[in-house]
C-alpha cells in the first residue's frame, strides 16, 4: 500500500507540472489584450514567435518571458518543496523533478485547456536550462542569438541550439564541468538530468518538423519584429 501511495504522490507532482505547463501565455495574452486567438493567425502556433509576428514585439517578448518563467517556476517550486518538507521520504527527488519537467514541456506543447494545441517547447526547454545550469545557459544564449542574428529565423536558431545542447550534454560527466556548472541546490543526478535534457531537446526538434521541411525548401519565414528598428 505504501508503494502505491508513493506512486500516486509521484504522479501528482507530474500532473502539477503538466497542468502548469498547459497554461498557454500566447493564447491568454492574445485573447485578453487583442480579443483574438493567436492560433487562428500567422503560423497558427501558440508560441512567442507567432504572437510577435501577429500582435507585435511586446506581445511576443511577453509570451516568451512568461513561458520561460513557467518552466523555472515548476523546477524550483518542486525543489523547494523537497528542501523544506519531508516529501523525500515518499518519492525520489531526482526522478520526481525530472518527470515533472518532461510533463511540463508536454503540457506546453499539448495543453489540456486549449484542445491540446500549444507551443513548440522552445521557451520551456530554455527555462529548464536557465533554472539549472549556467554553462549551458550561456552556451544556449550565444548559439540562439548568433544564429538568429545571422538567419533571422527563430525556428532555425532553436533547432540548432537544441541539437548542440543535446549533443554536448555528456560533457557534464566531466567532473570539473559537472561539479561547477550547476547552480546551488540544483539536483545534479546526471543519470536523470542528461536524459531529461536530451528528451526535451528532441521534443523541441520534433515539434519543428514542418519548420524543418520549410527550411529544406527555402520557404521558412524570417522575423523582423525582434529588430528594435522595426518595432510595431
């Protein structure tokens, strides 16, 4: 019976991650401030890039920031719960936190509140990295914004960033890097962390399948709304 209860608690943490991940800021902002559903315009994707393309720079940036914070909130809320309660007596902290992060990303991509039509996981993946590892945060920022500056394609920058981060994730097994690149209090169980990071990056890439097809055809849309000289 105790094992069953422990399993239910484990699932409850994951469910909380999914429900919080399902809060889609693109849909909320587009409906509240513009009286329109972003999923009916542009690429029809409920993410920051399409929000910015349809409703302007401020709206797009707001969605991205809130989605990143959503991921950070889930990670640190569960971490602090384990730190200040005896929850660790019932479920394994590393397994629970990384399970919840995967479900947060799934909630973002397939939100139960919005007929399972959500974003493409970029901000959630960025939030997970930002919440845990300063080295990969810097690396991700450099890759993303360098590619974005050169190609003006959020999809291209996101895919390359995810691919590089996933490919380099094993370097965390190097003691000097693994011991010093995580923030204090972060769960550094690499046998959970690395598979979770790779899984999130793979999810991001899979969610960009249509973008990859357009990139191959040379028909992928570029952005101008992030350019300060072209604010809407």
